[in-house]
């Protein structure tokens, strides 16, 4: 079952474009993060990894064992700016992890195969 969309794709793409153009306002970044998290869930469906971008949002994605209660075994957590940079291709997964800007735990918590997201790539 595909992830349920809460963010209108047109509004999400507009927020990503605005962020790439320098708009770092909270409404813009929150919409952009939520849209890109929904995109991740669409391209990597599943419930094995919980991706957290506080305070903007979180999503479960990536195929594997389903997580239902408590702390999931595979968690990725980062800040808004880092997540959007990863989703848009202005930062790489390896560099962000090496710099300590992404905290990833668990054997499935490497998102390099799905980032940057096609819908959010810098044009």
C-alpha cells in the first residue's frame, strides 16, 4: 500500500523550489520536509526505517521487517537543513554522516540509494 499523501505535490515542489532559492522560513521548510519525506516513502516503501526530521516530520520507509512499537531498530535522524540538502542533492549521504549531521542506526538505515530524491533534485 503506497504512503498516504498529506502534502499536495504541487505545493511540495513549490516549497522545495523556494527553499533552493533561499527561502528558509518555517512554513516553507516544513512543507518541503514533509513533501520530501512522503517522496522517500513513495520510492522506498516499507516500515523498516524511521526517518525523523524534527520538528517538521517523520516517516517510515524502506522494505524489511515491520516496526510497530517502541524504538525502531533502524532510525535516521537529522535536522531540517541537512535533510533538505540530502533530498535535493546539495549534500551527499556519506559526507553528512561523516560530518555528524545525520545519525543513522541499524543495518537498513543507509539511505544513500534513494537520495537525492528525483522529485526534489536541483534543476
